[in-house]
């Protein structure tokens, strides 16, 4: 929720806690691993404490495209297509559709996941009820893919991703605030290549924050090779 520097040379963090977790903590260093626009909201008040305008301007330069996802389940009798996923590169509303149930060995019913284009999602960014948008996408997919029953699932869920995919990103592995206390930002918006950049950026931020602390030796075990 909020970060402030203390006179003891630590960060004081106020947390939004719904259970018994602490609502406040102090930290010697902070890695902010959230989308840049959300990081900007969190860190902008620190301009008053001397956080560099260049750093805040760089955060401000990052932009994201939104996306709407629809998950839809169908009757066991529906004849599933032979394809597993389709990318619709020139469609105005639908960007991608995948037969999600094909990933599960014990799938009981056909389940599809639909991803909207950014343009479609922007039209519903602040809509209270996303169900009409989901129904529109399902109907569109049914017509586009010539599978009429796609329009009438037994159930569906819809989810809005306000910061889905970085559209304007930084060509660097992490963003150091250059503050008096260690503060580093990271995420897929550093590199812009989705999960690969998110992983790379997180690892680079960890090395940077360690170098600003006590330069402890890092584990020799390689994180990626343990996956
Ligand atoms: C629909 C969809 C499908 C995708 N499919 C693929 C794919 O197939 N392959 C691929 O490589 N990538 C895919 N991606 C992209 C991938 O999910 C992201 O690149 C990746 O998750 C980014 O990781 P991150 O750690 O930078 O940020 P995130 O995964 O966004 O994590 C940031 C977290 O911080 C939390 N947060 C935000 N603000 C605060 C705050 N103030 N306090 C505490 N927590 C906060 C958020 O809730 C979130 O959980 C997809 C993305 C979407 C939306």
C-alpha cells in the first residue's frame, strides 16, 4: 500500500492484509516486482522524499496492453476440433483460443480459453459487468471458427487483465531507483519478452539488491536448472 524511508535507514512498508499477516514491516531493501504503472502509483509519493524524477519518468514511460480472458466449459458430447490452439493475427476482437482440456490427461469435458485483443479489452476496461463482453467473444469465436456450439457453453468465467502484456518496455534487466536505500524494480516490462523477461529480470534484480547489501555469496545452485 505504502512505502516510506525511516530515520533508521530502513524502508517502512504498510501492507493490505486480510488475514493474520502483519500489516506493517521494515526492510533493509525492497524489490518491487509488479507492473510498472502499479509500481509508479506506489512509489510516486516518494518524490517528496527525494526519489529521482528520472527514475519516476522511466517508470511512467512503460505501457501495458490489457486483455480479457474467457474460460468456457461444454457438454461432453461436443465434438472437439483436432487443433489445440489458434492464433488470430488479424482479428479485431479475438487474439487466441486454446483447447485447455487438451492439456489434461483426465479431462472430463471440453474446456476452451479465449484471449481478447487489446482493442477489445480496452472497450471493457472499466465495465462493471464483463459477462456481455464474454458472450460477445464466444459468439465471435463460434462464427470465426465455424463451430456453432462454442457460442453456448454450459458455463463460463471471464477475467480482466489490466496490465496483461507490456507494449512499451525497457531494454534493461531491472530498474534501480538510485535511492539512498536499496530499491529495485523488475518484471516482464524489463525486456518485454513475457515470462522469459520476468524470470530474467527477477534474477538480475536479486543480484543487484545483493550487491547493494552485504554482497553475500549467492547459492551456487542455479535456480533455472532446479525447475
Ligand atoms: C492472459 C495471459 C496469458 C499469458 N500467457 C503467457 C504465455 O503463454 N507465455 C508467456 O511467456 N507469458 C504469458 N503471459 C505473460 C506472463 O503472465 C507475464 O509476462 C508474467 O506473469 C509477468 O511476470 P511478473 O513477475 O513481471 O508480473 P506478474 O506476474 O504480473 O506479477 C505481479 C504480481 O504483483 C501483484 N501486485 C501488483 N501490485 C501490487 C501491490 N501494490 N502489492 C502487492 N502485490 C501487487 C499482482 O497482483 C501480481 O500477482 C500471459 C499473460 C496473460 C495476462
